[in-house]
C-alpha cells in the first residue's frame, strides 16, 4: 500500500512539473532571427554612420522604433553612429532616391530599414491527463479516518500564442545602394511594445556587430 502511495505521489509531481514547464515555455516571449542573409561579396570595414528608417505609418510608432535601434547601437556598439530618419524627414519617409541622395549629402555610408512583416497566431493543444489523488473520509464502522485513492481526470485545453515578425535590411549607400544584410526577427507573445522593440533592436545590432558590419 505504501509503495502505491509513493508511486502515485511521484506521478502527480511529474505531471505537475511537466505542466508548469510547458506553461513557462509557452508564456514567455522570446526573439530569434530567421531568414538570415548576408552578401558574402561585401568585405569592407564596419559602417561608420547609418540612418535608421522604420517603415511605420503612425509617426509616434515610427519614432519609437527608430530610437530603439539608435539606443541599442549607442549602448553596446558606439563605434558606429546611428541617426533616426525622423530627424532628417520629420514627416513621412520619402521615396528611396530621395533617401539615398540625402544619405550621401549627410555623410551616411549605410541605411538600416525596419519594416513590420506580419503578426500571426497559432494554437497548441495541451492534452488532458489523469492523476491518482487521495481522499480521506471518516468511517463510522471503524471509528477512524480512512484514506483511499481515486483517479481524477484533468481536461486538456488549447493555448493560443502570437508571433510578431519584423524584417530588417541593411543597405550601403555607395553606388545605387546595395543590400548587404537582411533578417527577420520573430518574437513569441511580446509582453509589451517597449519590450518587443528593445529585444528586436538589441538582437539585430548584436548580430550586425558579430558580422563586422557595425562596431
């Protein structure tokens, strides 16, 4: 009887641990880079001055995204100067030829373009499980409390997660403008817009530094 109780207790603990682990993984946001590409023919020194352009219709959103990338570069990679495009184009971002001409006039050697790709949701089915749980009742026949075990079914449920994607392209200003690096950042269940912008900008800038494109 004792071994049965011990086995049941371990079973309950194992299931509980697995469930908590699943909830922890599913509930925490994480950012990763996918569809990463770099022009292998581009072999030069790190860029010295880049313009940050966030393709957002909402001007406040645009400014916050551009500031996030400027801050990420300034804090950890001060060898490259980053300037938000809204300082040069306070209204809407102009057409590419105008941007390129302005970049050359202001001494930029790179342009970083940040564009929201999509926000999608997916569902994960968490299966139900059964535990053996103790129930204690008073027995008038025996004049004592007796404990017995019964199987209790815990129904499954469906968990919905949101994936937000942002594409970042780095172009050099020389010539007609050359795409040298591109990646998509995917973030699962961002807890806030500020946290989302910060995690994406930090991840992108760290990767660009490792690739020798900024310093």
